[in-house]
């Protein structure tokens, strides 16, 4: 659609009802937003969580990226805990998770490596050690997310989508949202962008980097005969270009899920373009069905298998990334920061450890805005580590805790006392130094 004046609608001024005035507004209820909202509320802030879908978790649930990769550094040391570890514990208590025991982390036992590799828990060019990663059931994640926000006292607004914001000087005064209830406004003291796509960044006039990506769609199949043998039969033969594979997943019937749709989409897309997203949605469903037909015909064990479920959301892991007060780069591996608020490993690199500084969560141009999750301020090389669900939860927990501290003061996130923030995070179980 052209943007010339002939094709622009001039709207009349209108009044928008202000439906809430919380201390902290978290926009986006994926893994980062879930952690941010729970952390803010547990820290004493009156918190609202805005989510466009009818469930929490984002790609971790609706995207069926049902692997919590790399809570460790690849050498047997845990680097992510806090709310992410609490989530794992809750999943485990409901028999909804599979993961190595602590004594197995870092093991080079070939039998253990092969066992956990079949659950999708070991990655890398040379998968020679067991990682602390977790396979889980997404429906249980949704339920646990609902439970955690309710227990914390978060006011949850599902089926609500932020569409704009209002700036008053260098502060966000209102966030505009749309839903079946119509156009509404929320007046927060502090805002956290946990949209994954960094939706608030252009509206706030902040600098960011953007990327085009190959989207993918995860799905699971059931009634697979001899699943272990079927996994072996599918590897390297069915997905030769990616070395793709099928994995066991928690639950009955040994349902499996594949990795490796992206090379079938014929172009990279702009995940902020509705035209590109529409194309990718339709094309990925077509390719999924074509893959299923091939599996039934070509791979032993799949002849009578059927589609159990498919992701509601496209697997898009990179769009906008804030260019914040600090941009974390590949050279920062093993580097220490005085304002570190989280640590992450790397899901394909053994021994990598990135401390994430608080400065990567904000930009001084807007005083009451923080980011969390995959839109934090990192370069593309480090993004491969920080985009993973555990790292997103770690930065979400940090952002929520910091937002609560800011809301208890002037609302300026740049004025948060780093020592106080770090002490609060450690008290809540977060790991800040490897």
C-alpha cells in the first residue's frame, strides 16, 4: 500500500478510556514477559501483564519450541536459575519435564549423550557433553504460567495488543492497546517491552537493529512405531541439508517433533510485515503437510503416524534488537560487568559464558522503559545465546525486579541502584556470576 497522501486517512481526534494505572506494565507475555511480571509483582509493584494471545509463554508454548536449552555453560556449571529453575521444578512436579540429573551435567559418557540427544537436549558441532537442558510439555507450561502470575497478584489482560504509546518528554505516559473491548489506554509508571519483536522501540523513537529470518513451524506426531528406530532413520536422510532430526517429547505415546523447516521456506521474511507473515503462515503449513506425507512414505515407523499438534505461532526468533546503553558482543564472552543482572551460556558452544549488564536492558532516551527477552541490546552473534527461553526468563526476571525498584522511586530506570538490584536478584535465586 502506498503511503502517499491520497492513501492516508486523516482520523478525527478521539477520546480513549484509561483502563488501568499500574506501577509496572509488561507488554508481552512470552517467557520473558511472564518472568518480568512475576518478578515485578513479587517485588511489591502493582503489575499489569498485556498479552496478545490467549495464553502465556509465547514461543515456549504456542510456538512449541518446547526445549529449555542451556541452563548451564556446557562444562557442568549451572548459570541460569531463579524463576526459570522454579518453572522447571514445577514442571517436574507434574511429570511434565525430562532433563539430566545434576550429577550428569558435563558428562562425556556416550550412552548418556545419546540418550539425552534423542530428547533434543544436546546440540553443537561436536555434542560431546551432557547439557542441563529441559524438554517439557507445553500445555503444562501454560497452566504453570497462569498459576505463577495469579499467585503473584499480576493483573493479566489476554487477547490485548499494544498498538502505540504516548510520550511526555522522555517518559512513556500511556500505552495504547487494542482488543475486542476496543481501543484502550494504560497509564503505567514503568514499562517493560517483552514483545520479543521490540514493538515499543520505534514508537518510542529508540534506535534498534532489525533482521530478516527464515521462519519455521514445529509440530508433533503420534502413533510412531518404534520411536527410537524412527528417530535414527530420519536423521541425515530426511533432512540432509540441516542434519535435522526428530525428538522424543514428554507425555504418552512417545510423540515426536522435528527441527528443520527453515530451509524449505524459499526466502527470508520481515517478521514485522503482515504480508510476509501471511505468506510464511500459509507456506509453512503447506510444507508441514508435505513433510508429513513424505515421512509416512519414506521413513520406517511413520506409516501409521498422525499429526498430534502443530505450533500456533511461527518460530521467529529475531526481529528488532534495542541498541541500548551497552551492546553485548561476542568479545564479551567470559567478561565481567559491575552491573551484571544475568548470565547465560550458549546452546551450541561449550564453555561460553556471557554476563548480561543492566545497561543492555535500557536506553537513556526513554527514562521509564526497559526491555527483556530477545529484543535486549546484543549483537547478532550473542543473540543466538540470549534468545533462548532460559536467558529470556533471566533478563525478564531482572527487568521486572528493576522496574519495581524504579516504580518505588522516580520511575526512571536509569536511577535504579545496581547493588540493590543485584542483591534482590540473588535473594530471588538468580545467578549473576558464573
